[in-house]
C-alpha cells in the first residue's frame, strides 16, 4: 500500500496567530480511495505553511505545461521590463510557442537555480521543456513560495495571470474552489490524450495560503484525466471554505517536507 499521508513542520510563510482554533486538514483518505478507483496513476500534495499531506509525493512525472509557471518566475527574476506579449498567452491560454521563446531567453540554468531557491530537490530539467520532471512535493513547495520567489515589482502581475486562465481551461480544481478563496493555478495536459494531466495551484484567503498539486498519468482520455483532477481536488479541499485552515502543532507521520 502506498504511503498515503505526511504531516510535517514547515516554515515557508507565517500563519496568522490564533489559526489553531480553526483546524482544517485535507481529506487524504477520501482522495486516495477515490484515486485508487481511477485508471492511470495519481499523485497529489496539499501544503500549508506548517504541514504537508499527500500521496505518492515523490513520484516523478513529465511536467508538461505546468512548467510554464516556473518559466514565468525565472523570466521575471531576470527581466526589468518583461515582454507581457509573451507572458500572458503562455500562462492564460498555455501557448507553447511563447513558452519555448521564454525558455530560450532564460535558459535551463535559470530553471535549475529557481528550483534550488524554491527548495525543490527532485526537479530535473530537460532540453524539451515539457519533459522536465516534477513531483507533487516539490510543486507545492514552489507554489506556496510564489510570493517570496517573485520580484516585488512583478508579484501582483504574475499572480493576476495565474488567476486569469481562459474559461476553456478552467477544469479540475478550478471547478471546486472553496468559498472565500482565490485560486492561482496552472494546468498541463501534454498532447491532450490523457497521458499527462496535471494541475498545481495556490489558494489565498487574506493571509492564509494553501498549495495543492494533482499529477496524473496514463488516463484513457483527456476528459477522463480532467474528471480525475476535479474529483481528487474536491475531496482534498472539502471543508476549507467553511472553517479556513490551521495547524500550529508539530508532528510527523512519515516522510520529509
């Protein structure tokens, strides 16, 4: 049986004082049980500033278009005057030509530096950017740290892009956003065959932050993969809109942050 859940002490961002009175935890057991019934392979992670939960956290999969979020941050770390005509289509409608252009501008070394700066330990860059390897653990590290990693002058713009995905690509977790939370996310679906269907997101509500990653491979179709993303995300985020998040206590149920 795969290891289903991890809870570890983290210190990515400060959590509001008094949050422990409103304890929320993702439904890892429910999401895992449902994922077991789905065709293909599913890994996922949910990360708050002091805890990590997940399933198959370190399974490495091709990034596909979720890498575009990393490309955006690496580019904005270098650019005083970024070319928004490249960034907007790359993020909001997942334009591959714009992504290749930005990868050529920043270079693979910049992606490696970004991964190290974000604390990602299992990221592997590939000359074909969509074949770079990611894990659910690392991607939630990256998304929870987005505000720290983005240059202050570009932070609001980048977050706005990630919450402005075109309606035709707002499936999966974008359909189950808890009440009161704002989702900034990026999806990746390879060639649209179901071979790869991923989503990574940052949920924000006031000072509270939750990062979520759902990575799927081997779905029988893209439509099937989208349903897997939605079903897993819905179960993981159940109750978040009602009680918020918390978890000031320390603890470990196995694994590393």
